[in-house]
C-alpha cells in the first residue's frame, strides 16, 4: 500500500514523529512526507524533518487567528489526490477542521488514517477510515541528588559543623537541554497536560504557577527577555488559545476544542420564531432568514447551509459547534457572530 503522510505542525508535537512514522512503515511504503506550519511551529520539527526527510511547507499568517496552515494542508492533499498513486493518507492532527477533507478523500477511494491525541474531536475521528491515538511522549526523569554518607562518629559530626562545610559539593541540579526547540516541545507538552488536567481550560495565574516549577520554561522565558504572557502568546499561539476571562483573569485552552460548557447564553438566532403579526402583513414585511443572510452579503450556498444548521439544531451551542465543523473554526465563528447581529437587528 502506498502511503502519504501529512502533518499539521501546529497541532502535533515533534516528539510524536517516531510514533507516526513507525505506524506508517507498518502499513506500507511511504511515498510522500509533508509537514505544514508557520515558522514558530516548524522550528521545533527541525530534527524530525532531517531524520525522516520530510518536505517542509512554510505558511505565513496574514493576520492573527487565520488557519493558513490548515488550508495549505488541504491543498497539498488535493494535489496528491489529483496526481494519483496514493492508497492511503495519514493526517497527523487532532483538528476537526479536516473532517470534510477526510470525507472527500474517502469518496475518491483513498483511506484516511487520523493520528491525534486523546482529546481529538469525535467528528474528526468519525470522518477517518481509522484513528490512532498518539501516546504522550515519555520524559526522562532527572537524576536525584546524591546523598552525603552517614556520619560514623561524633567527631565526624563535629567536623561537619566546622567552617570546612563550605567546601561541601553543591547538590546536583536537573539538566536542562540547551536546544531551544526541545525546550519548547517540553513546555508545549506541559501546558497541554495542565489544560487537559483542568478540564480543557486553565487560568493564566494557575498556569504560570505550575510553569515556574518547570526548569525548561524558566530558562527559555528568561532568555527570550519577554514577559511571561508575551512569551507564551508569541511561541505557542499556534497550539493554544489565549483569551480574557470574565473576572479579568486570562484563560488558556486548546485550539480546535468546542465552545466551553459555561459560555454565556447567546441571543436567539435569525431562524428563531418572529413576533406574531397579521397574516397579510407578515407575508409582506417579515423577511425570511435566508433573505436576511443574503442581504448581509453571505454566499447563497453558505446562507442556505446556515439556515439548515440552525433549523436542525436543538440548541444554540449545538448550532455553534456544527458551524465550526462545517465551515472551520474561523469562518464558523464569523458566521455565528453574523447570525447574532442579524437577530439583534430583527427582534
């Protein structure tokens, strides 16, 4: 079986490279090896790129929040489909934005093997022919400091209290890798673990408290000469979402996760029932939801699908998640906000 590997560098840690390629080698012959991501994400992948001869695809974000790398990966996958000669595609990511791509490849006869973390969206798992969970990388524990030998007698104890104690060797400190990319991998894995342990969202003050106990973070952040929050947003905004919380404290969460369970209630969507009016006047004056969306400048196909989603959904939260699944995170949120604005303008 001929296999192509497509890696989302902004969603998968470089420490997972060995698992990805070992799994692929067990399935067949690897014909194409592609990785997609911005410069910050690709930096930590330098060693695996050289080790496995992966072709890097650098993307540049035109503005904050744009999913340029996801789009580049989709284009790369479609180029492979057109060229032919590929029986299966391994897409290494936990992002549900690739669900539509998976369906398209499967319809064309290409198996899609998803590889992501335990927290991968169920929509993405269901869209794949099969899904393999990437196991967390095992971090080597630091060697404990050596203990001083037990004192044999009182004389030795007395000598230990003398000024000669100043010559005692200092306790060993855990070694910190000098490689910036490896330190970033460890920090990224640590932040992801803290978020998952907190149920998907962690406050920045709690995260900073935990990070200060991590030697790799203290070294890398101090060398960057940036404030802690500026350091995190600069280096890890591709993997984590940084938002302002309702109490003024920041919130950090994984990108690609569904809307938080305690999100505030939203106003009624445009597809909601309108106020009662005489039949003749309602037919003439009350615009249809589709007409309102078209008037707002949305493409006709997208507007029709949005109306279907709100009509079929049992709640606003379900509609919000479906919009992000169908149109992608960025476009889905924009369309949801557009519906909110239209609903406010047409009470």
